[in-house]
């Protein structure tokens, strides 16, 4: 029988590796194309969501079994601990030796740790399935009373309340199940039933409050709109405050740069100019959304915004105040438009500023001095002697 030797040189090996890489690349491209075609089918998302729901139910069943097994181990550990406690002198009976108790407990503790680790892994997998299913469906069901919430809205007030009630419901079932009599179970169930309407009312109140913002009338279309406006309000307030301060600095420095002016003060002018420049630097970033609509800022756009912010402390600043007022009007118009798009109504921009600005007396507020009246610090005057009657003159003295 002839023996065949497979001798592969460096060139042959390199050629074979290139062919393997080419085949793998073609295979990956085909799989990607097939996956895309599958995802484009109308029923793909529904089928995948149903598949994930089955996997989720399977994991939840395993978690329940895991909890039962872990509870059984905990009970056995408790029995061993009780059996190894020394009895009093007046009590007779067998006592489990401490060494035997330690050996028996060691194996059970290892099993308990194993079940705990399995539980952690299954909960993480369950959370991953939940997020994947939400992404496929686009919403999460909150029950008949509350409808649905957008996928990924973990910070939603309504969603947190619904999840909290799910936990409370489980505790309530355990509370009723722990009754020692039918009468006690009936009383406990009545207490649980009375709590549900109160919880629903508080949930609706918190959900409504989450849609409202100080200074704005009405309420947002949804919680996502309220979150967007909650970020915009402080930006609007700080931007308007900065522009107003620039206008104020322009008025303060009017005439300071002219030696023939009675207000000539180069030292104070330098301080005001330095403050104005410190205001203009962050103002460029703050004006990106009102002037450009967001997105990554290019160098040309940065220069455009810088040119829009007047330098009111310069010598030739005759039109700077009007330019800054026009800029503030643009900022206010953009904020008003965004507020209405998100569901609010803006009756007064000043109302928004007053409700969200630092109070004017932030540096002076406090408990008023309780000064003591001067009369309280003076020594009491001596009482005047009582008037007496002089019979000789017939007068009082």
C-alpha cells in the first residue's frame, strides 16, 4: 500500500489560508444578507418577540424552582442549627455534635451559594430578554389601567409605579396566604383591596405631576417630552441671564473708554471686559441649539455664533445693545416654539424666568434682626410722688 505524504510549503500554506479567509468572508456576507431579508419581513419582529416570550417564561419557571430549592436548603440549615444548640439542664434529649453540624452545614452552604449564583445569572438573562423584546415590539405593556409605555423608558414615573405595584401585589398575596384562619384571610384581603384604589390615585397624581414644569402652562404630551423640556428650561434661563448681563455691562462701561468722558475709568473697564469675555465663552455653546438646531458644531458655525454675540464693552459699541436684544428675542422664540411642540403653552417668558431663576435676595435673605426698642433698654423712671392737698392754700401740690 502506497503511503502519501502531504508536504505543504510556505506558499501553499499561505494560499490555503487566503482561500479559507475568502470562504469565511463570503459566508458572513451571505448570513448578513439573509438576516437582513428576514428582518425586513413583516412577521419577523412578531415571531422573534413570541420566541423571546417563551424563553422568558421558561427562565421565570426555572427561577421559581430555584427559589423553592434555595428555600428548602435554608430550612435544612435552620434545622441543623437548632439541633446543635445545647439543651438546658432541665431538658433532656439528643443534641447534634457541633463537628457533625459544621460538616453537614458546609455542603448545604455550598449548594445555597450555587443556587444564588444561578439565580443571578438567570435574572441577568431575563433582563436582557426583556430589553430585546421591548426593542422588537417598541412598547411595554403596563396593564389595562395604564396602557403601554415606550421601549427603553425605565425612568418613566408611570412605569416605576407599575413595577412597584407588581412587587406589592406579590407581598400582598403572601400576606393573605399567611393567614391562620379564614376570617383573618378575609380581613387581610379586604385591606389589600382597599389599598389598590389609593395606589392608583397616587400613581395618576405622580404621572400628571411628571408632565408639568414650573413656569410653563399646560402639560407635556408624554414623559419623554417633559424630560426634554426639563433639560431645556435651565439652559434657556442661563442663556437669557448671560445675555442680560452683557447688556448690563454695556450700559455700565458706556463712556469709560473715552479720556474726555467724565466716566473714564480704565481699571474698572478692564474688569468689566474680562467678565464679558468669560460670559461669551460658554454662551457660544449655549446658543448652538437656538441658532443652529443642534448637532456637531463646525468651526464656521462657531465663528458665526461668536459674531452674533456682540461685545458691549468695546469702544465702538453703539449697536451692541440692540444686537444682544435681537439675540435674546431669537432665543425666546426658539424656546417658545419648542415648548409648544412638546405640549406646553407659554403665556409669558418672564414667568418661566421667575419660576426657575435664582431669587433676587439670594445674598441678603435671612432672619431679620430683632432689635430691642430703646425704651426697653432705659432704666425705669422713678414714680412721681402722689399729689397732696394743702388746706391753707386750697391747692394740690
